[in-house]
């Protein structure tokens, strides 16, 4: 069972990046820069394909990679991830262990201040807790992924209008179509400290954008889930923006998100 790492990067040297990330499997690098180009090379005996595009947006990047993927398992990644030795074997072993899994979420070590989860048991992911996982922890069976037709939103994430959330929307949509997602208590890599492409602090835009995302994720329950989120994380998140103001910002974002969602719902009704 072959794993292919789908890397979203910007203005990178693909050879140096493959070495820095400790890639030892096949890989596709989507390099967003100022030109369109393609190159292919061998790294540690495996094939690395690099597609360059003069555009921005992590959703666009991941969708390009999905269109080019051709291995058994797709593993999403960013250029700041460094993989453990033997990660391909670890991932393949988990899929062999759980043939029911269409997608498995793995541990990626991150800075404590940015950590949203840690997996310590094998269990099925449900709708109420799927939003905590980032795309760099996602490994999927390529045939199931292509069959699902699910793609990343280009409205959310680094380089898009709204800061983040494309990964939460992706996993929710995948599960909504009936595919099974499980966790694995296996660490496959770590995130290197550095500047994030979307996170720059818990400021006004962070809370507004999170409100927009919650409208897409939770619909009528968006306000309730926003309050739950803020109360759970207020000690860390509400130092710069007071809790009361953060609630107001998320509510404004939810209102904007509901307007954005409305045309999609009407289109779905029209198709029935």
C-alpha cells in the first residue's frame, strides 16, 4: 500500500523541501509562486512531482494536488511538517489494521499553544468533534476520496477571504456522505515552529472569521457552538479581545456566513 504526500507550499525549492520534510514516500508538491511550471525528480528512490502555479489559496493548492494524486493513500501536508522515519509504513499498517476506515486521522506534534487535539486511542470520529483536526493529520484512501467528490473550500484557509476552516469543512462533508473516519494514536510527524499562513493572533478578524465558519459547520446551532467554543478557550483566546466583544464578533460572522450559505441551500433544493 503506497502513500503519497500532498504538500501545499509557497515559493519553495522542491528539492530542498523534500529533504527538509524528510520525505521518504511518493509526493506531490503544489508550489504557489509567480509562474506556472512542472518538474519531476527522484528523492530517496521515490517520485516527487512539483506543480507550480501563479495563484494563492490553500484550498486551491490542495484541490490541485487531489487532481494529480495516483497512489493508494493520500496524506495532506504543509511545508512546515517534518515526518518521522518510517511514516509510510506506519500509515499503511493502520489502514491494513482497519479495513473499514476510509480516512484515518494521525497525530502531528505541534506547539502547545496551537494544539487542538491529541489522539491516545483508536475510535471513530463523529460530527460533534470532527472540527478539531487539521488537514495535515488526514490520510485517506484515494479511491474513496475520488468517489466522494469532496474537495476543499476555496473560501477558507491561508490565502483565502476567511482565515481558516477548510479542513473542518472537508472532514464534515466527507463524513456527511457516509464515509468512515477513525483516529490512530500514532505520531507521524511534527510541525516546525514558524509563521503561520493564517494565524496571527486572537484578534477581531480571528473571531469574525470563526463565526463565518461556524455558520457553515453548524447551521442553526452556530451561536450555541460559538458560545461553547469561547467559554472553553477564553483564558487563552480572550486576552486581547474581551469575551463579550469576541461573542459579538462571532455573532456578526455567523450572520455573514448564513447569507453566504443561503444560495447553496437554494441550489440543493432546486436539484431535488
